[in-house]
């Protein structure tokens, strides 16, 4: 009977603690969880399960790892916010799977993404033919973002957090030298000052970081 009371108390307490931790971590849809988020959730679930199944163990031995995981997640979130390179290492970058109706076989092979998965996700978005697709990106979350020839085309970030996105620059048929010169013509001499930059409707659009505005 005492064990049941202890287990019940621990279940309620750990439920409240995990709920608070998840609230602190922020709102995200399941499909948008990063690799770090998934790892944190899995370990947290294991720690809580072991604590409930072992009422003889000290409760602090379960609470401490949960709080430590929260600290790790907050630190990595801060680093991801500040560093594009860190985001690319941890979360990965979207992969161009289809361009102008042509499936990018090499990219699919690198992502271990097969044709059955591709066609299933196209069907789920009511896309009947690959030839109707202008761009399709495999997102880090595993979702497929599809743009057909009739849709507004995706806007590519040429600069993100002060870092030139070379692949995106090539996709629009430009060079890094062109981008740097265009920015200089607009009074921006250092790419690292740019928070975001894109090329839309034949014009370069950019936003400086707050400290340079």
C-alpha cells in the first residue's frame, strides 16, 4: 500500500515537473521537433519511467536529470538562435529533391529518401505528376514542401544570420561576388551585418541585424 502511495505521489509530481519543463522549452508541433528535442524527450521519458517503477530510489535522482536536460535544451536553443552554422550541424538544412520537374537522384541518395516516400508525400498534397513540381524541399523535420508551377515560388534566403547561403545563390543563377557587390551598392560593406537577404521579383531585399540598424 505504501508503495502505491509513493508511486502515485511520484507520478503526479513528475507529471507537473515535466509539464513545466515542456512549457519552458516552448511550443512546437511534433513534426517540427529538432533532433535535440527528440533526444531530450526520449531520455526524459526513460528517467521518469524508471523513477515511477523504482519507488525505493531517491526522487532527487530523477528530478535532477530532468532539470539538467532542460538546461541542455535551453543552451542548444540559444546557440541555434545565435549561430546559423550550429543550426545546420544540429538540425540540418532543407534538401532540394525536385527542381523544374526533375528528381535530384543524388540528393535523395544522400538523404536515404526513396521514390516510394517521395510519391506518397506528393499524393498527400494532391500532386499528380512530378512534372508539375517546380521545387520540392525535404525539410529537416522530414516533411516535403512542394511548389507547383502554378504556385508562388519559394523565396530563398541568400544570407541568413550574416552567412551567405551559397547553394541558394547558385539556384537563382547568381554568384557570391554579385551578391556582395549588390549589397555594397546599397551601402552594406559587411555581409555579417545582414540578418536576412533574399532576391524577389528581380530585386534584392535585405534586413540588417538590430545592432546595425
